[in-house]
C-alpha cells in the first residue's frame, strides 16, 4: 500500500471515529464530565436519555474521538426507566457520581437510574470502572432500592472486605411507610476477577420506619447512603 493510500485510510478512519462520537452525543446531554482512566487516558462521559429507550452512559476516548463503551441502566424494570413524552410528573432519569475508594479501581463511577413515582421512587445503581482498558459494569446485577433504602461503597466491615452494599425494606406486611424489616445485600470486591461478587444477605430482626438507619445500627453496619451525593438524585432521597 502506497504512503498516500495509507494517509487517506488514516484520515478516513479518524473522520469516521469523529462522526461516530458526534452521532452518539447529538441528542440532548443530561450530564457530562471528563475523567482520566489510568490505562486509557482522558474519557468524556455523556448521559443520554432518549425517549422510549433506556437511559445510557456514553464513554468517548478524547484522544481518538472514539466511543469506547455505551452502558444502559434501568434493565431491572425497563418500562419504569424509559422516558415517555407524556410523562409530566414522573420522568425517569440517569445521573452519575465519580468516586474514589481505597482498594477499589479508581476512578469508579456510581451510576443511578431513577424512576420517580407517586409515593415512592425506584433506584437502580451500577458501579462502572476500567479494567484492562475496557470500561464496563463491575457489579454482578443491578443494585435496586426504594426511597426507604440506600447504597454504600467502601469498607463493608465485619471481615467482609471492601465492596458495595444495597439495602431496602421488606414488604412483608403493613402499609407502605409503616415499620418494616430491612434486607442488606453485600457485594465484596474480588481482586482476582476485578469485579464485585454476590456476598452475604443480612436481615434485621426488628422493624423500622426510617430509611434503614435503624436496621444498619442493629446489624452493626456503619454505612451511609451515597445516593444522596449523586446530582439530582438527592432530591428524591
């Protein structure tokens, strides 16, 4: 192949990558940020919320202007998390927060899809990072909870290592906002697979009318709800 042909091919490749990246972000961007992954470099993150589709995070390599990953959230209840044009008061949305936790891949992205409701809201969270130059979801399943629940990332305590936790009330009986028992799911981080894995499931013995703070104290878990730190999401906490 001649030098001129190689230059034309390179120019065409760069142009196509730029057009691809541009097409991925021509829709309204709900949130954006630029972060640096150690093995990739600068990466732009865009939140896209297309009508009648699940919201998504689009990751673009700044140097090569190439989309390197697109991740959808809301898979646990697709109809609840798809924005519809007729939804005036319960519009679902997606937001994220870049976090750094000792002994976990850094930076780590806490992404949260929110499905507001009349008397409650549904939250679906995922933890996203870059492993071997691939940006991907590191949690084994969506972390879901309602308003009476929360998500924590850090030292799990009680010899469970570092990882993530999600808690929610158990609707076994009683009305919605009356006291309930709570369930806490642990997801320790596995350094061998570089992913979070399913761990212990704990349940409180007593019932509580709060957002799980009482149950966490009973179980000896000093967790704080990190969803309160995610933009816009804190409005529903």
